[in-house]
C-alpha cells in the first residue's frame, strides 16, 4: 500500500494551550519547556539528554536554515528576530494548522496572544472544570449553592463561548470518579471550606467533593452533546500514574445518562495507550487522542504508541493533538511531523492518518469533504453531523 502524501492537508489541533506573548526565551527557559520535571537540575540539564528534545532542536534549526552543528543560542536568536505574532503566523502557516481547540486553564490569560494575533483559522475554547469548581467552592458557604450555581453556569455552554469541557481530575484525585453519599460529599465540602478560610482559596484535592461536582458537570455536557476531555496518564509529578489509567473512567462510560457527551482521552493515555484504545473500541462515546507533543517521547515510542492505538481503536475515533503550551515552534514541529512521519515509517503502512480529526462540534468545517491525498481517505461527520472525523 503506497504511503499517503499528507503534507498539504490542514491539521486541527484537538488539544493545546495558549501561545505566550513573549517568545524571546533564553536557553534555560527553552529547555525548561521540554520537560515535565519540576526540579531545576532536570529542567536545565536532563531535558537536553532526551531524544525528544534533540529532535526538536534539529527540526527547528533546519526551519531557520541554521548550519550544523545545531546551537540552541543561535536557534533562539533566529526566533527572536520576529515578534511573537509574526513567528507564530509563519510557523502555523508552514505547518498547515487550520484550527485549534484551546484549553484556557493554562497558561494564565494575560500571558497569551489574543485571537487577533493568531493566523487565520478556526479556534474554539474549552472550559477547565476544576478551576470553575474551585472558584464556586471559595464563593459559596453551602454545597447546595455550589451545585445550583454550577448548573446555572453550565446551562448553555455553546452560548457561553465554550466548545467543550476539560477535566484534570486525573491530576487531583484520580480518574476513578465515584458516586458518594451526600454526607460524604458534605464532609469533604466542609474540609474544602476550611482550606478557603485558611488560605483564601482551595485546591480541589477532596475526592468526594470533586467527584460529586464532576457528575453535575458531566450531566450538563451530555444533555447538550458537548465533549469532555480528560487528562490521562503522562504529566508532571503532580499526577499519580497509579490512578491515572483510563480504565478508571469505565463507570462514567457505562453511565447511560452520559452517552451524549463524547469522552476524549488525552495524551494517548501514555503509558496506558492500549487501555485507551480498548475503551475507544468498545464504548461509543470514547475517543482516543494521540498527542505527539506531550508526552516527550522518542520517534520509536511515538510510532509504537500510534501502532498500538490503530491496532485496536476504530480509525475514526483517533484524534491528533500537540498539547503544547507557550512556544509556537512546538506546535509547528508536532504538526509537521505528524503528517510526514506515519507514511514513511519503516515497515509500516498505516491505514489512517492520526491527524486533522476532532470530536468537537463546530471545528474543521472548511475541511469537510476535502480529499486526503490519494483519494481513498475521506471526511465524514459522525453523530448527526456534529463530529468531523477522518475515516478509511
């Protein structure tokens, strides 16, 4: 089967974060953005000893026509010639990035470029659920008032400007989102409010409370057929991988009341990619996101992740993302690699491209009906025309 030439096919990044207004980085800052390690030594030195980092530097240096051997300082100087907006537009155009699905929970809004500074293309935004919940718990002194306010705020997500929800419960209390008795949720709320009284804010690590409020949010999303993205697997040390397997979401996927909400499993669920592929294969509303930016993996491991996903999950339920934040160079790098590598991977001829597909309503409209290279790939819309996906 001949390899597909997908170079000119537009890409929609199903999960990413804002681009920093300040793209003028020094070497230490640049390195620190290529690791999830929190410790200074690891961010300064260990990051440079990874296959992922070295591949990024080589690709970015080649884009800026820098000679070998590649030098980080020279690369950063070449980037700094342009303004953040100019650099971002140039990189996005070269990568063919046609749309972004942005998690607005990170970085802080005052750090990122506004929509007007970004290249032409569709952009939709996700509401970070836990940030909203923390605000509501800090605001109200009764749990029933929190629930009432939450339902009101999620009553019409699209009219409020949100294309979907994003949850980081995997970072907070684990993906095994359970049902709790009212007295257990209330006791957790009392503890959370005590934290507010001490610090003026709350970090929702109170599992009975967080789980209870997430069920409210999931029901709202399902009633509006709005997707919910979950952080799964790989992350910084704040995530406990023992409780970050996608299998923890089985109870939510089994819940008939939530079938209306597409559940998107982020980061390829790495290292639990096979578990994520299984869920996408057996649950109608489960989708597996293949992130080629984070986790920070070698080419071999990214290829292995993709093969495992495509070996079990329906092709039309695999999605592409970068999960990048801050640096526009990394969006470019991930999007260009995603299209070029699969068709030329040694010993592999993949049946579908892990890119330009998303479970978010309202995205990819310009690409609907566009031929994907060789003509034997086509766009279709799933779930009554709402979910654009790429199928064989």
